[in-house]
C-alpha cells in the first residue's frame, strides 16, 4: 500500500467501484452466494492487508468480501481491478497493482477450490463432474445468467489480452432450460 495515495487515482478507483457495483448481477442460490463470499472472506482475513488486529473476529473484512463476491459473480473471476477499487472505496487508500493481482489470483483459486469441494460433497455429486481448478472452464449460461454489458470504465481498465479464469455460478447437472 502506498503511504500517500495519488488523490486522482483514489477518486478514479472509488468512482469505478461504484460503477462496477451498479452492473447487473447474475442470480445465484443463497448457498452458492455464501460459499463464494466465505471463500473470499477467508482469503481476506488470512492476508489481513489492512493490518487489523490478529485477534479480531473472522468477519472484519465482511463488507469487502460482499463487494468482491458481487464483482466476482458478475465477471466470472476476481480481477485485480476488483480488489483495487474495493480497497479504494473501503479504506481510502490505493492498493498497489501487484498486490491486488496476487490477491485476486488467490481469491479466484480459493473460490474454485471451494466450489469443487462443495460439488464433491453434495448428495448428487456422482451425477455431475466437479469443476477443474486447472482448466477453470466456463459453464454454459443459464437463463438467469445474462451477459453483462461492460461500462466504458471497465472496458478501458480491462485492456488485457487474456481472459481471466471463469468461476461457474451454476453447478453442472442443473437444467439450463427455462
């Protein structure tokens, strides 16, 4: 984290965070939402980038986890952009890009692992394959998963050439017909 964040960069990230959160989110079951949120919360608590007290409760990063859950479910993966905008909005500080990218990668991996473990422990797990964290293939969109249109700010920020791994928001084996 920078000691004295550039005020323009901070305002830009805060504005971008609001724009990202106003996009339409796919509908997911409460249990799926909680699974993703809890995986993100575990990573944020373990990393403790803000340096909160070690003996603090495990939900000290809950507001950040909720925002990152929404953004992850919208885009199919946690991006460094998500982490940076969330940090700017919540802590009034600019998180360095390298730290944000590392944290985003770890969050995506942990969420994929949590989904795979959940799929393997459910009663009908034998009827469906578990998602692979190495391939991270996207599942076909269901009627409740409409592709989101990107805001100009997001399109500008996402000028990277490769796509991030996708987080499935629906488990395989569920009907995708309306």
